[in-house]
C-alpha cells in the first residue's frame, strides 16, 4: 500500500478540518487541527525502542535526543541519537529513567519540542505526559487525560462498560492492601490475577489459585510494580482459563479519526510476558475478529483516543472475548503489524503528534489490508534451562541471522556489550514475514539458527523448540501453550567450541598450565611425522585424527559424526576377530596354538606411565593408531587402558577415559585391547561395592575392551576372584595375573617360593581364567628365575596360555623375556624402542630382531618397528615436562634389592625432587626396602606399592630408622595409606600383618577381616546420577560413563565435567598448545570437526587488571577479533572478591542469578526448613525468592541489604 506522507513545508503547515466531531463520552474535537512540525524528539527510554524511534526520526529529518543512566553510558542507544544526555545522576538504575523533573529539564535545556515515551518506564504515566505538555512540548502519544484513564485499569473498565465492550469481573478500583486482596478473593473465588494498576509488560503480574498464597503473591506483585512503575497499586480480576490473548492495534488522530491495523495473537507467554507474537491471529473466526475490531474502535472513539494504542482481549474457545486493558502506548510487538500492513507506526505517531490526520497520511480503513503473515520472537538474555533466570555479563561473540523476510530490532546486541542486571533482558527482536504462518516459522527458524551469542545465555534454544512444535506451526495455541508442552524445555545444548577453547588458551596464558608440569623443560616445537599407511585409509580417517568424536551424548555437545571406514581399506584381521566370533575360550586356544611368540605392546599405556608420568594424550595416541592397526595386526594385544591412565585422563589431561577407549577401538578394530583391572579395586585405589566392579566391567566391554588382566596388589585371592567374575560375566577375556616378588631361584628367599606361585596358579585356573599372567612389576624376574617359574607352569598347564609382564629397570628385561619364550611362555610384553628401557618394558625391536628367523619369530617386520619408534621418538619430546630422564639417566640393578615397581620408581623420583629430597633419592630407595620389611615383605603393586613408598618417604623426611618406627609406632602420625593397609582396607597380605607393629599403630582402631568389599552396600547409581547432574550446568549432558567414572572417582569426575563444560573439547588442541599455550603472535590451527578448522592467532595479553581481577586476552579467530577475560589467580589474592558458593555443597546457598538483595528473611542462628524463603533477589525488574535447599541452622549470612551479586555468589551458609 502506497502511503502519502506530507512534506514538512507543504500546504498542510496549518491543516483545517471543516467538520466538528463529538465522541460518545462527550469529548468534542476542534473544527481545526493545527499542523506544527516537530524539529527535535527526545526518547524517554532506552535500548531497542529508543533506537527504533531514532531511526524513524532520522528518516523524517527530525533530530533525535537520547537519555541514559550511568549504567547505560556504554549502551548503543545513546550513540544512535544525534544528542545524548545522562539522566538520574546518583539514582538507582531504573529510577534514573523515572525522574520526570530531570527529563523535562533536559528537554527544555536542549530545545526539544516533542517527547516519545517508548514502552515501559514512564510510557503510561499520565503525570509524565502532563508534565511534557505543561512544559510546552508535545507528548507523542495519547493525551494525558486518556493516558490516565486507560492507565487506570479500573477507569478503563468503566470506559469499556460505557462503550458496550464485554469485560471480566474485577475490582472497582486500585487495590493497595493485602486485606483488600483477600476480601476480593473470598468474595469472587479463585483463580484470580493480580496486575499492576499503572503499568504492563507482565511486571507485577501473578496468578493465584490457592488462598494461602494470596498474601505472599500480592506483596511480591506490588513490590515489582512499584519498582517498575513507581506505584505498587494493584488491580485484581477473575482469571479466565485457557484463553487466547488477542490485541487490536489502533491509530487515531486529533480530528477523531480512528482506524484499526488488524490484530495480533500474543498467546505464547511465560510469566504473563509475551515470548512470540504473530499477526494476524491464526484460526480466529472472522465474525469474532470483526466484533473485536468494532469494539476496539468504538472504545477508542468513546474516550477520544489519539495516536497509537492497543486494545487487548482474552478470547475463549467459544468465540467469546473480554476486554483486558488498553495499552496507551506503542507495544513491543508493533513490528508484526508494521510488517503485514506496511504502515510505519512510529512515523505515524510522530506525524499525528505534529497535527496530521489519518486521511492525510493515506490511512483510511478501506486502504489498510493485511499482507501475508509475520511473527516476532523476543531474543532475551535468559537461561531457559534454569527457569528463564536472567543472565548477565559481557557478550563475547555476537552474530545474527539475516536474509529475505527477516527484520532485526535491537540495541544491545554486539560483541563487547555488557548485559547488566538492572534492566529488561531483551537482547534483540527478530521478525519474520512471509506468505503464511508455516513459511514465516521456517524463516524464523533458519534465522535463529544463524545466531551465535556467546558470553551470556539466551532463550534461543527454547524459541527453536517453539518454532518446531507442531501445535504452534498449526497456529493452535493459547496462553497455556508453554505450560502444557514440557518438551519445549528439552534443549540441544549449544556447542560454543571456539569461544571455550579461546577461554582455555587464555587461562593457560594468564595463569599457566592447567596440568602441573613436573620439570622445567618445555614441549618441543615439533609436529611428529606420522608413518604412512594406505592413502585411502588416511583420507577416510583424517577426520578421526582431528579428534572428531560422536559416540556419547557429550561428544555430540562438541562435534558431529564422521563416516565409517570403507570395507576395502579396513586393516587385516587379527586375534580380536577370533574372540568376537568364537568367544574367549577359542581365543585362548588360538593363542596357545600359535607357533610364534606373541607380543603385547605397552606403548599406549604402561610405557608412558613409566617414562612420562602417564601424561600421553588421546590426541597423539590416535595419530599412530591406523598405522598400528594395519602394520601390527598380529599383536596379541595392545595394553592401552585402565590402571593409572583412567583417573589421570580426567585429573590432568581433561579427557574422558571412556571416550579414549571408544575412539581407539574405532581406529583399531582388529587387535585385542587389554586393560589393567585391580581386582576389587577396579581402576581405583580403594575398595568398591561389588555392583560397581561388575558394572564397570560390563561398560568396559561395551566400549571396546577385550582382555582384562586382573590382579590384586597383595595377591589376595578373594579380591582377585571378584574381578575375574566381573570380567567373565561381562563377556571379556579373563587374564588372571600373579604379581611376582622375591626370587624363586634364590633358596634364601623362602616367603615367595615356587610352591607359592604354583598354588596361586591352581586357584586361578580353578576360578576359570582364560590366560595366566605373571605380573613382574619391579622387573625382579631374572633369567634364571624366569626359566624355573615358566617351565614349572608350562609343565603343569600345557594347554593354558601364559603371558609375562615385566619392567626393564635392571636392564635384564630382554634377556628374561627371551628365556620365558624358550621356557614356554606364549606372550611377552614389550614397548616400542623409543619408549622402552629404564622403568618401561623391554625393547620391541630387540626381541623382534633376536627371534627373527627362529621358530619363535614374531612375524613383525623390523622396519615397521623402526617407523613406529620414529613417531614416538618425536612425540616423546612433546612431553618433555614429564620426561623421566630429567632425573633418571639409566636403569639400575639395585632394583633387585629395593624391589621398587617400574612405574613407581619414576614417580618416587619425581616426588623426591618436588619435596626437596632429590639429593636423598638413594636414601629413599634404601628406606623403601626397609619399609617393605616393616610391613611384612608384601607384594608391591598399586595400591600396596604406594603404602610402602609413602612409609619410605615418611622415614626419610623424619630421619627415622626401622627400629625408630617400631619403637615410636604408637605416637607417630603415619601416612593414611599405611594405617588403612594395617586395618585391612586393601585386603589380607600373605603371611599375615606384621606384629607387634600393626597393634601398636592401630591401637583401638577398627580392623577388617576378609574381603573389604563383601560387606559394602550396593551403590545407588540412580542417586549418584542425580548428584552428578546437580553438579554441572543444566544443558551439559551427563552420560552413563560419567556416572561410572563418578562411582570410582567422585570428586575427580565432578571436577572433570566442570572443566569440560567450561573449556570445551581441549582434546582438539595440539599437545604443546594444550600444555603451555601459544606464544604471543603465534598462529595455529585447531581442527574441531571434519571440514571445520579454527584459525587462531594470539595477539596480546593486557597488562592492566579489571576491577574483578581479570586480564583481557586478545585473539584473531578466523580473521575476526575476539577477546576473553581471564581471572588472574595471583593478582586476585590481593583483592577482595565476594566468595562463590560451592555447587556440590547443599549447605552453601548461592545466588541463582545476578541481582540486588532487596529483602533478607533470616539471620544467623535461625532454624530453617527446606523450601523456606531466605532472601529476595531483584534483577531486570523481576523478583526471585531464594529458598533453602535443605533443613538446617543458619551459620552465617554473607550478604547485606542492597548488595549487588553475581550468579553463584555466596548468600549464606547452613550449619
């Protein structure tokens, strides 16, 4: 529709109307309407609506003036105006925009001749409109009298009755006391609705269905209304169930002309605030629609309405409708009316205020017709996963959707904008216009998916769910739509990968490595060469080598799926196919029937545990996995999981051990995987209920584990057998392991003689082991002893596969393994050459070369080993901060005296240096042997080896000799691990506990007889799941694997999940970037998914701190500037920062959202019950009651009235 707008200098400068108009209320319009151009408009508002008016002024050639509070001094709306002035200096943020006197003064001081109130704030205050008129300016809106009449909901009801418009029963006047509210409710019954008498927008609105809730809800609603509109008076009316909220847009002029611009459906509401609006209203009966128009226009003419306004109705399913109120102002959702009618409402408002008539503007009813369908979504900074709690902070990234049929109205949506807790949470209005509802929804859906907002939460996930709801798409909605569709709150979490990774890198740059470094060495600046496999396989799996994961719900949180490997490039079949197709027994038979010596490669686990403190990341393991799968398919197995790698993955590498297992399995489908299972200890350091052990093994098999090497740190059969049973029930291959100590070839060492090992083997065979393992943790199995032991076992069990594990601490490893092979062992453990020796396993290349051409030839090509070793030689330099050769230059045969296990040997040395005992390591080794004897000469494997090591370091630190420990046992504060061992927490040692040492240490402490786990209650996994979910953000997925991890390591798992939710998939980072971060100015790439690569350049780290103790770190991401604020942990130590509540502690109550404390209901010493109100928090003009999560007594109140809090700030502590 072409609209005629009048030129400011046209003949309409003084427009004369020849007719006299009289309204039904008796108001008479003058027979002449003076046209007086407006030169400068002040908008008494902020944000999006202020910008909307400024744009209209600009198009009309009118100067614009903004006002802004101190809190809004960096807000965009003040920059969009021609002039801007601060208002409300020294006043609270909201009150600043309610200061009528100061606003009028600004107008008069700066030549303003008209004021537009926008919506909210003073827009429906008649005293404000009157003050503008009294000052000689024009109020762009209805007359003050009409504003007063329509703003007073009681007066508006009277006017509606006089005009013959149907109404809902309600109070005759404003209600100011709870007694009046109670009287009305008792007279008319429930439900009722409380509304602010002098404002709208959902502020101060409450529905009450229970009589006992009337008083509290009235007080809260009245308080909200007073804060938002300056008057807490309430209007009460009967609440109509299941209505549609329909409103009619009106426009009137000073000559008495009134037109409607059709209707809008605003039924999709939350907390009585509109969320999605649409025009026209779908499925509205034409008869009802026309009656609404007639009633709306009749009411407007009755009161003499001029300018823009809205008449709101509730419509029921029978076609009845009832007057609610008149909004004597522009509405937030006016945009959808503009889209379907082509009428610029804001410009029309200004023109009418100048004195132009609707006919002069071309706005005759017969000329106004709807075209197509429009919907508006209000994008807010609210978190729908937390009950739409307002979120505040800095917008780190903002990218909006665009395209045909899309309109964006906003003012605070830009990167770097600060979202404060003081004002409305509206970020941006998105309007889609198309031919019908469905196509408009499609455009809106596409647009919202293009949005990227980081730094604050938004309601976009919720809006997307609304737009995909079939009922909504059909237009069949009422005001109960949100309440009755809980699936709208099932969100696909935002990935936000890039920004999270920038936060991680910034954290490393400001505060140093998140993984404690053991030495002063830095990771090498090198990219290891990956040995080639078939080119087709490399191309197909490139995305996997980019750490592209989607095998758990959390993986989907960070990336998309990848393609499976085509059949024609799959690696050769291996022993795993035998196991998967024919079962564990067939697998054992195949191993025993093999003529060649089979090798287990420990490079993926025990080797780096021994040499690099277990710090090798999945990122690097996956790089070489395809090569191993293709070139070493005849391995017995890969030892790649379990033991210390499980908790270290979460604790220090910030990766999920289950995801590591699954990802390796995808790349190595043909070679059996072997893990270390500590019997009743699973992969932990303590005992667990039996159902935990069984569930762990079941899940391990599901994720790709095949062989369970089950052992107990004391060779305690009950503990060992429970692990065997769990592995067997899960369908795994049971490889029962006897931990080796002593020397069967030395007749002087009688405790662990040949008979001891043969008896143990008998028990394990009876228990159903598929494979028998000898676990020589310290490398004590000398060649002569190896021949004696393996020959005896082979003679006794000719059909049972025998597997030997050792460490090369003494340098005898290769010789011992060759003797074992000749004596009848089927499998020996090796590590690739560059990861072998010292406290690791014997060299793979050495054994392959030694047996080449013999009957025991391993079948592995030496050149394959060399290429494999070359990769690890380079990769090892990336882990220089954990390099054992920093302190250990060679192996040492004194291991035969001290019997320190290989992995522990390295760790003890690191610990000695970190404790300042580096020069006393020889003393620690001697003390280790002495501590072992004090404890009864026990089997030493994790966790029993830790007991011995802790006691040894204790002795050296305190300069104690063995006799000193015995003599002072009753008074010494021995390490916790030693005390728990003596209590029986890890089982019963062979030969019993040492006496009188045990009795002296324990005194009256409880003792455990038998298997510790046997008396433990089964773990409640459901309860653990609830606890775990409560400890992470609501939109962060918690998987069954996480729950299993938490069953073993509760705190470690919670810390890990918290880390991942904050910093994202750090596993994508190259190892040097992960450990120490980039250099300033350095450019690097991060592949987060197939076809998606982040180009990052570190630009600078700010020297100055913010008031919160943060440093800004600047990056260039894919060519665009990004920055993150990182708390400087050292600098903050000298600053007073309000403490945060610990999420996992229910007795610490934190702020659920940012806001201001406006009421404190308790004090120290008060006894409170669960659900009892503690404080009232106000944010964005919404009040929230913070309730007690548990029963208790208030121990401390950590806040004061008026204090402004951030989310999760500590409010109080309970005793």
